C-alpha cells in the first residue's frame, strides 16, 4: 500500500508540556504553601504558614516543621538537583529548626526566613535546568538525601528533647518539687 499522500500533521500541545512542568513543582509548592504562604496578614503583603504556628508547640513543633519541609529533599533527589543545592536546602531547614528552639525568637525567625519557600524557589530554578526529560536518579543521590533526612530526624529528636527538658524545668519552677 502506498503511504498516505496527506499525512495528518503532528500537533504539539503546549498545555501538556506545562502540566508536566507543573507536576514537578507540585509537592514542593504545596509544602511551601502550607508551611510559609498559607495565610496573609490583613492589609499587608506579608504571608505566613503553619511553620511559625507549629513552632509554638513545645518539644515537637520545630522538629515536625523540619520533617515536613524535608520532603522537598526527596523531590530534589528525584530530579537530580546538584548535591550542593540539596545541602543548601537542608541547611535552610536545619537553621530554621535550631533557631526555632529559642522561644519567641524562633517563631519570628520562621515568619521571616520561610525555609520551605526558599527551598521551593531553589527547586523552581534548578529543576528545569536539570530535568529536561525523565532522568532517573542515582543511588548516590538517594543515599545523600536519606542521610540528610536521617540528620533531620535526629534534629527532630534533639528539638523534642530540648523542648521537653525546658518544659519540665518550667513545670518544676512553677510547682516546685
């Protein structure tokens, strides 16, 4: 059979390409929204999320916020973001958690620093450059991210321990025993 003299033209759907690009950013954007951009201060352009609110919970709030923010590290490993960027993202999370241990100061710092939003911006910059197609991540990348998340879990335990210690000291000071 002869080839079709008038083949159908191939149509490229630009919206489909945008959907793929948006899919890559979905989880980090959701985390940034929930942790740093969910609420707006009335009459201002200032936004905040659950991060400063979680910081108000003694013993576990800082660690819980750090673990939620750490999910973006898995997305970064999946799209083979350079390890130096993943490390920078981890430093953002750790810095927020450590300063969050200081009562009063930690909440204000989380409101100002917005680590999940910063990490989302880093991913938004580096995902298009690194993942032009479906690129499988290497075992090395996953080991690095698992080590970072393990460090964040240890940080969570540290935050919980320090918070519990100060809470017990406060109870002892109030009720004496």
